[in-house]
């Protein structure tokens, strides 16, 4: 057995498992941080809660993977948010002697609302991704060019021999079409769900 950072690695499969956990945690950390921040008045103790949450998630990751294999858990972000909820409650309980904190019932209600928000944001993100996939490559590139450092409307205009102003008009139309597509997909998901 050799040590790699804080993780003890016995086999190649454990290394792969460690990398999978770190990757999943890195992709969802901003979601969990936003969730925990919403439960902590003023954000005090957020870093401590996040550290405790990450450690507990690592300790319980094998159980998460077992449940996922059985189909009972497939959302890592929500699973880690549940852990964060309990870590916030523990943090609040430990500090309740020192200052005013949220009561448990209020904290539970805030956590439930935040979980609903996570589900809504994930549904919106999926809808945006699906609608972007339906667009042609040129339209998608033009629409996303304002969000990429290496691309711009001016660059696309020079490549296509078109005036930038026309591309901006086209971009506005694409934004409207994307919004309509997302709204349609979300309303369809509500009907199907």
C-alpha cells in the first residue's frame, strides 16, 4: 500500500475509484457550496461545513456506488447535499450556545427548498443542452461565441465574410429560439413527469 495525497491506494481499482470520486466532487462542488451557503446565515462556517461534507462523502462513497448500482441513487449532487444538510445542522447545533442560529425546523424547510432549486436548475441545464444539440453547428457556435475566450462574433464575421451587425441580429433570434425551445421542453417534462 502506498499513499497518494490523503487517499491510501491499495490497487489500481481503488485509484480509479478515488479519481471518480474526486471528479464527481469537483463537478458538483459549486452546487453543494451554494446549497450549504443558503442554510448558513451570513455564510459563516461554510468552509468548515464543506470540508466536513467532503470527508463524509468520501467515507460513504462506497455505499453511494452500491446504491447507484441497485438504481436507488443516481444523483451525486443531491446525495452530497443531503450530507451537507446534516453537517450544517451539526455545525449549527455546536454553535447554538454562542449565538443565534436557525431552528431545526426552519433549517429543514430551507434545505428542502434548496433541494427543489437544485432539481429545477438541473432540469433547466438539461433542457438548454438538449436544445443546443438540436441547433446546427454554425448557429450553436455563433450563440456560444460570446461565452468563449477563443471565439467572438467579429472572428466569425471575418471567417464567413458577413457583417458583425447581421450576426448580432441572428444571435438575438437564436437566443429567442433557444428560450422557446427550453420553455417547451421544461413544460413537456412537467407533463411527462
